[in-house]
């Protein structure tokens, strides 16, 4: 049976690949294939449109529907501007903590999957074990949908999906969905003393942002105290804003982007309908003044939420492995919602704390990996029974 040293060795190699989302992950995918292929895994790459990135779907066991998916993303967030005390892409241990970009989010879980793959391969599996390693999760869960579609198209539809996002090995039943939207307002430059000769893109954008702020405040007043989510209502925030070149020039362009996170029982497009209507009216108004002006609203990503369902197959399995019976929901989004939307019961449970994710000096505690070894050992014994 695999042990902690095997897990840490795998993690050390994984951390050595700089798979920041803006870069290719193909070297890491090749290494994963080299670990799983010799074990008899059927490995399928699902590349992005440019061929620079890929998902890896690998199957051990029979080519039949059902089985369990072990899901993790290979990309990590940037280290730009962060104050790291160690090399982010070299695993460093100090005082029982393992430092490196991705140790917590979420190469620690992938290391456990790889370390125990030989144990899975030795079993006479009645249902397959699937490894689903994706790209670009950190920039809107962009990779997983094509892998999920490939699974379904090939008749593999698994029964349960275990997404190993950091949760301190607590079972997480649900998460909010996330929609990222870009708004670009095109105005017409003119001298600021003659505003009637042009259109300030910044000024028009303020009206649109005011409409979003109104929705945001209304949502905050509508929270359900019985909701498992914290905060217990959809949240909206304008995270990016750029516009203008000088104070005495009417801005030609203003761009802003907003983040909208909804519990699964809310319909984001219905909530945003008043904003869409105002944006369309303003677009028509600006084009009537100057044809080159207008408003463009672009949905950049739309990740579904994961509804709380404590009786699904994935949750039943993880509760048996961890002994955790509490019901939890989180505000961040994961690929679990995408698997669930495709008809596969899903759950979140993994090593490390989300509090460490995306920060400088990201770490995972050795104890968390030790606990992971115990949980995966239970899984192997359960599959062997």
C-alpha cells in the first residue's frame, strides 16, 4: 500500500511544473501519462483549441459506465507581486508544512491520486476508477466541460465524482455558481470643455455600474437565514475597471468586469435582467448619437453551482471514508457543479485549507497528507471487498 513518502515525492514533482494558467500544462500532462499508462490506464487527452493545453482523462478498470472519478485541476494561480520566502516551484518543508505554489490548491490531492494509482491498478475492479485532470480551472473552469463531454460521448458516464479541492477533509455538499462578465463602453473623444461634441465612455459606464450596485444592494437585503451558504445570498462585485487617457479628454473606451456568484437555486440571468435592459437601451442611445459608439456585454464564463444533496452517491462514499456527516456549502465555484450538471453526483473533499489558496507562501500541512493516506487506504480496501 502507498505511503506518505510516495505522496510527497509525487507532490515534489508536481510542484516543479509551473502550470500557471497563462502557460501550457502539456509537460505536466505528459508526466501524468507516463505514471498512469504503465499501470494499464487508458489515457485520453482532450486539448484546447490551440493545442497548448490539455485535460487528461485516464481510466483504470473495465470500460463500462459508472465508477468513481477523482477530479483535480492542474493549473495554478500566478505568483506575480507576491512575497515568497521560498522558491514557489520547489517543494520546501519547514515545521511540518510543505510550501509551494499549488501544494494546497490542488496538487496535494493529485499527488494522492498518483501515489495510490498502483494500488487501484492491482485490484480486480468491478467498476472503473477515472482520473480527471483539467486545465484552466483557475480562470473560469474552462477545461472540464470538454472532458465531461468526451466521457459522456464515449458512454463512460461515471456514477460519482470526487473533486479534491482543499476542505481540510471536510465533506462539502454544495457551492455557488460563478458568472464573469465583461462590459465595454465605446465613446467618442472630444475636448472636456465641449462635451456635447463627444461621449464620455467613463460617464456612461458609471450609469451601468450604478445599475449593478443597485442589484447588489437589493440582493444583500434578501438573504435567507436558513441558507447553508455564507453569505446567504447572491453576491456581485465589480473587480476590474479601466478607462480614459487624460482628465481633459472625454474617454473613448471604458471597460469593467464583474463577478456574480449565485446559490444553485437562483437564476443569474433573471436577476441581471434589469441590467441587461439598461445596457441595451444605452447601446441604442449612444449609437443614435454616434454610430461608432455603444455598449458591448460579454459573458466570459458561467459555471453552474452545486446543489446540496446529502444523499447522492458521491457524498455517501466520502462520508463513509471520512466519518464526516455535517452538511456544508461554500461560496467559491469548482468543477463539481459542471459534473453535477452533466448528471454525475459530485462532492468536494480534499487536503489543505482554502484559506491558504492563492496566497504567497502557500502550504499544505504534512498532517493533511497523512490523513489523505488513511482515507485513500480505506478507499482501496473498500474497492477490494
